[in-house]
C-alpha cells in the first residue's frame, strides 16, 4: 500500500484535509514552508485559524506515541508566527495535531485531533 514515509505522509495529509472538510473546516493552505519549519495544514472554522501538524501511523500499540515532540512544537510555533505575520492574521489561532491511523486489516482510517498548547 505504502512504500515510504513521505508517501504515507502525503496520503495522510490528503485524508486529513478530507476529514477536516467533513467537520466543517475550510482548508486555506497546505505544506507552508519557512526557514524555521513547516505547517502541514492551515484551516479555518468559524472565527479561528487552525495550524495543524499531521502524523500518519499504521494501527498498532505505538500508533498514538508522542509523535509531536517538544522540538517539533517549537518549530511549529515559529512557523506559525511567520505565517501570521506575512498574512496579517489577527484572529484566534489554534495549534493542533491530527493523527491519521491506518488499519489495513479493517480497511479503515481513524482520526484523533488534539490541541497542542
């Protein structure tokens, strides 16, 4: 099904965007790169802008491990600061992670979204 980390990662981000849109979010940007880090998905819902780190894992005992490390969170905060400055965003923001868990045996995908800080 998947041949490498980048392939499953891209597939997971596509699944995450579809999931968010089903939940009423509007995806406004993807894979935004800065010199300080990357933002996987930027989405809007109501009056809030969500900056989302996507992690895709195969189902199993370690699927929900600590995927977004403190260092990754620090880089994400810096990238969000750059994004907000460049886009003049002055509304409420939420930094979140979205786990995409793939269960090949059951042919299903599960999602778990959490606010990072």
